[in-house]
C-alpha cells in the first residue's frame, strides 16, 4: 500500500512539474492564432534538428524516427491493400512530407495540405511526384478537397477542443474515411480524455491527457472503426485508428 501511495504521489508531482515547464515553454504561443503558431514553430525549428540545412522544414521526430515511421507506413499499406477502392487521399498537416512521400504511391491522387504557406510552397518545389499536389488549407475553417481517405497525423493534439470540433465537421462532408494518429500517454483507461488546452506545439501529455475522438466532447459519429497500429514511444504510445463515415 505504501509503495502504491508513493508511486501515485510521484506521478502527480511529475505531471505538475512537467506541466509547469511546458506552460512556461509555450507562453510565447499563448495569444497566437493556429496559423501563426505553426508558422512560428517551423520558422524557429521548434521541433528541432540542428543538422537540417538552412531553409529546410522539419516536422519533428515523430515524422523521422525510423521505427515509428516504418510501423506507420506498414499499417497504412496493409489497410489500403485491403481497401483498393480508396484511391484519392488528402493529407491534412502534411508537414515536411517525409511520411507522405512513402504513402502517396498507394493512391491515384494525393493532396498534401498545410496551414503554413511557405511550407506548401517549399514542398511544391521539392517534391516532383506525378500523382501529388500541395495546397494551402486551414482545415479548421475550410473544407478539404473531396477524397476517399483523409490522413491527419499528430495534428489534433496541438489544437483546442473547439478547433477539433470544427475540423471534424469540415472533413466528414468530403471523405469516406479518416485515418487519425495521436500521441497518447498510455492505454485508453490510463488517462483523462480530451482535457482542453490552448493552441501550442506540444502534446497534452503534461496534463496526462490525449485526444480521443470517440469520447466527449467530440463523440465522433461513424459507421465502423478499426485500430490499425499502436507503437510504443518514450512518452507513451502513438495510436492510429481508421473511422468509416456513414453515407
């Protein structure tokens, strides 16, 4: 009993200290719009890789860790091979396209969208791929192009709950299914779902929370779903789910 109490106290103290550190670190983003926040993150190399050439863009270790990326690409390939009718894809928050370039050959058409204008301009010049186009899009306030599948990978965790609601409302009108990947502090029963936050470049780990679309306040309406993959990472897990919408 004593050890359990100590472990519980240690966990609470850790999350309090970690939360305080993250809040201080994110203070500069507090009053920024979502667009300005992501632009600042990319322009200051906030997610960090000092070896990147000047002018390059970097979407963070979650898009470049070989083990994480390979697990993700494998599960997506398996899913698309089982569902060959999903021929048109939109990648929301495509970032530096390090993952998209490995997934796009699976589709007849692939549109990478992001809210950062300069990033989209950079990708358009860097990636000359026949079936790929890039487009500036604010998916919180704008509807994405029509597609069979929408990818959103480690994007929602940076948004406020009201923005996630708006995003879901926009994407459901124009696609058959959503493949969403989120960083979570553990298995579903081990953390509090969807504690709200301000816009920022970090996850909700500091509050021992994560985005779960099937829980309040989102309560995503779908026909069927499937967990495609869970990859363990240092802070918790990366979970990828697919949701098919009613038509």
